[in-house]
C-alpha cells in the first residue's frame, strides 16, 4: 500500500532502507500509511526521508483521548508537509463541520471568504477555483475523502480529531457539537475562534457571550420556542462569519461591524434595517426568509459580493434600484417564484425591479432567476460575462441541474433572441420546450457551440425534423451525457454521423414521438455498424411506429432498458445472429451488444409475442431484474430453442450454437410477471428443457399476477435449484 502511494522510486538503493523504516513507523494503519506516503512522494532525496523518520520518532500524542499516538504523529507529519500554506488553512477549516458531515465546496468558499483566506483572489469565481485546487491537494494527500459528487468532500473522523488538535495548538481552538442539550460551560468556548453548535434543543441562551477571539459562529436550533437574548452577540467584536438556522435574530447583530458573511436559514428578523450597520458584509444569504418584500436598506450594503435569495418563496417585491445599488455584486440568486419584473417605464414610477438594473452590475458572473415571458426582457441585456447561470423563461420548473454550479437554461414557448442564444451555446443543461425554429438553434456548422452541454431535453417542438443537422461537426455536443426527447415529430433521432460524435452519451429517454421508426437512421440506409459506446440507461415510451432495434446498432454498455407502450413492436431484439448465414463476420461490438444489461422492463407492448429468444441468452448473462406487464399477446418469456450456429469473428471460428441452457439467466434475482393473459411458457416450467437449466439459481423474488393461461410455475427439476428463493 505504501509503495503504491509513493511510487517505484522508493526502490532506489538510496531511499529503500529508510522508506521501509518510515513505513514500519506507520504500524500497519492504512490511514497513516496513505497520509504519510502522500506527504513524502514528492521528495526524491534521502535527507527529506530521514528528516521525516526523525519527526515520526519524536512526535507524541497527549491530548486526543482514544486516538493512538502513532497514528496522530503520522497524520501531523502529513499536515506539516502540506503545500502551499493555504492548503493547511483549508484543512483546518474542515474541522469546523461536524463528524461525518458532507462538506460542500460552496461552504468552504463562504467560510474562507469570511475569514480572509482568499484575499489574493480578487473575485469569488477565482476564490471558488482556489477552493477546488486546495480540496484536490487535500484529497491527494489523503486528508479528505471523496463525496457523492465533485462539489462534496468528507473528512475521516480520526483525521478530523487530529485537525481539531492542531487547531488548538496553533491558538485556533474549535468547539463543534451536535445534539446539544445545554449551553457549554464558559471555559469550553471563551478562547475559541470557531464555534458550531448544531441540533440544539436547549431551553435558554446566555444573556451575553464573551468570546473575544471568535471569528466563526454557527448555531442551529431544534427548539423553535427558544428566546434569543438581545445582547447575545455583544462580546464577539471579531466575528466574521455568522450562520443561524431556525432562530430569531437579536438586535445585537448590528454590533458585528467586522462581519463578512451572514447566512440566515428560516430565521425571524423583525427589523431588517439592523443589517445596514454591517458595512463590511460581503456575502448575505436569506434561506427560507418569509418576507414578501426585500428591505430597501439592503442597498446600503455596498461591499456585498453575493446576495442569495433563492429559497425566499414568498418574495413578491424587490424595490427599484436596490439591486442596482450593489455595484460590487458578483453573484445574484433570485428565487424562481419571483416573477413580478417590471418593464422600464418612462412616465410612471415603478414599484418593482426591472431587468435593466442588471446592466449596472458590471462584476456579475453568476445569476439565477425566472422570467415569466420575453415581454419584460429589455432590448439590450448583456450576459457575456456570466460564468454560471440558471435562467428559466416561460416555465420555471427545473428537474435537473439544480446544482449551484450548473450553467442551466430553460426556454418554454418563446422566440429565441440573440442575447439569449449566447448563453444557450455555453450551457451545461438545456430545456427546450414548445419552440419554433429549433433546428437553426441546434445546428452547429463550425463546431464551436454546445461544447459543454451535458444534459439536453427537447419537448413539444413539433416543427423539428432533425435533432441535429447533418453538417454538425463531430466535436459538437461531445460532452452530452443525457438526452430526453418528448412529443417531437422525428422519424429518427440520430443520423449515424451525429451519433459517432456523442461519445459520452449515457442516458437516453424517448417518449411520445408518434412517427419515429428508428433511433438511428437516415434518408439513406444505415450501412456501417453504429455503436452506443457509453449508453447505460435507455427508456422508450409511446413510440407506436418503432418496431425493433436496427440490426446494425449495438449497445455494448447498456445496463437498463425500459420499453413501454410500443404498440407495434413484435420483437425487442434485432435477431441478427439468427438471420446470419452459417459463417459470417461479426464485430466485437455486435457480440457484446446488450451483454451488460442488468434491468429489463417491458410494459404494454400489445404485439410482442416472445421476450427473450434463445439466441439472446449468451448476451444476457448479467440480467438481474426482469419485469413484463400488460402485454396481451406474450406467450413466452424465455424461448429455449437450440440451434447450431457457427460465427466467424475476425477470421476465427467461434461456436455460438451450443447455447447451453445451464447459462440461462445465472444472475437473475427478481422476476415480475403481471397481466399476461396468453403466457404459457416462462422458462421455469418448460419440462423439455428444465433438466439442463441451472441458470435460474440466483432467483430470490418471483411475482406472478393475472396470467390465466399459465398452468404451472416450476418443473420439479427447476424447483430443486431455486435455493435462494425468498419471496413468491
């Protein structure tokens, strides 16, 4: 493990002996081995390794109960070797969060900006990028763990304990508690620079708190009747970051003249004018604030760089010229429930904000808002400087790309103006509904548009005949991972040339396209093999003219296939193996097509007779779940016809015919059959083949409903091998 982390250079005669001693000092502890290895892997000379060995020998633990002193010393060494210096600050900042917390990049940004960690970054976007760099350094050093996505990290509880200890030794004491029943005693908090008390269920708060060194305070309350003393914040002159959840904000908040960050979640703020005294405030977040009007006094916070109103669902009034007064604003998030934009008037006095005010924000790089219709859009609205955005016009609901960092747009039933297409071409997430002239918008002749597009949904665009033009270069939409098409009059979805450029497509949904005959097609016949190399999930619904998959289209990575209301489909599979002459050439992609399929669902396909023909058995070895519902003509789930067939693959003969019945669905664990009035054979009850079958042995759950023609479920020999069946 140590060598894997450090690299092969430790095998050099100069390094090997001391490296082995360093590794032994870690005493087999994986966390220590990884952390120390990550710290030392950049050093190629013996002196650095001998120095590290000396430090490991001298370091001793004396203040973390229950933590082995060997492990402590190894993690401290990893911390000491961290570069640059702000990586150490970011590491210590992570211990402000509770155990097992999911730590977001944006929370680290907020705290870091508040305490001046990113003073060399002159914009929030540069500071956010810096956070990502530091997080990557800490992950590489094995001091942070991966989270559920790229915006989340976690800290191992042992490493967190070490970080708290290091903070204390460096005169930055931290107090973090979860599930607090009573306020901590004075000696626990009075010298702290950061306090985080979460899920508090206490009966009262102290009248005043003397915390002269406190820079970060996070309080979350579960007792909604808790009274907050007016003088709570009087002894916190150095406070720079304040995050409150489910609390009333006392009047002493106006005393926090050094406050840089204020985040209020579902808090009651009786007098918003108190905030006008916070002249240094740079980040202000109202999450769940129930006021209908944004206080005009906000305009006095002229150093504000981020204003977050996203979850203020009752907000109806943003007074004119309040937002435009915040000329240093870089990030503005307005709730999608707000739709009372006014048109810039010449004769009347406005009572609400106009979109023209955004032009006064020269530093704006991130914007989130909803525009009910294009009539409120000014003639000139420049969006070129936006780096991140989430804008909906016409319809406000987003279902994907809700991340703060996504560049997402949704257009519904509007004419597309040039100033909007500038953002459209740079989007990562696009919803396009009820639009005219969409073919011209999606056509990319020079290959410079849609380079970052990851998710595309096209719905009710009935005038479109081609999703992408034939002349679209291969580089266009090369990052597209998910595509959903609904209610469009498309005869086919992709031409072969377009599909070859969609190298990262993983999720495909097609619904209610009445005239669609093929997924891949063209005006001319498809002659060469076309492969969906990365496609993992495919859902096809309400496509009355789709009859089967083209025999020259392969799905080697597909894991989930859902077919519903394909009224004229007579066979799911292309059956190309059974149609081939005795000796033909078959590509590797064709052989692997559907071979990774784990889930198959078939619903309401009235003309389908057979679900799995025998020639498909070799490909469906990974199938785990099979569901067939409401298919009136299905008589057979698994057809066990054995025919000899030789296939020549790349010049060599491969025997496929002997589809051995022992390999039938070896991993199938869940089988659901419902409303199949003609079903007679399901593979488990075929007496003529059952003696050779062993493949169903993984079955744990079998559900059969309203299959009136089925005379028996198991043959005796099959029943003997279903040793894992739990639910029948």
